[in-house]
C-alpha cells in the first residue's frame, strides 16, 4: 500500500541562502537571550526594577524575547519566500 510521495520535491536552489539567513537570525536571538541570562545571573536586582507600567524588567524582557522570536520567524518566512520565488523559477 505504498502510494509514494504526495508531491514531487525538486532541488531547492535557495536552500543555501535560507540556511545562511537562519544562522544569522539564530545568532541574533542567541545574543539577545544571552544578555537576558547575563543580567539575571550577574545583576539579578536589575531584573526586579519596574520598567513598563507595573511590570519588572524580567517580565518585559521575557515577553520581548517571545515577541522577537515571532517577528524573526515572520521576517525569515517573508525573506525566504522571496528567495524561493527568485531562485526556484520553473523553466
């Protein structure tokens, strides 16, 4: 009952550019996260300071990391779609 693949997958000419972009976005996110961790470890009193409304830095920074990840995912998808449309044209 092997039906085979549902769709034929060809060569992705944009895979190199997509991988490179993914690595850069990973490095950016990891750097921001490392700053968050460093503040928490080296100067944990700072995380308790109220910075936005009634919320402290830890909460604001934590939600900021979540929002940053979502935004970076959307940017990655948008840029990679452009790469795929440009480099994987049917001939």
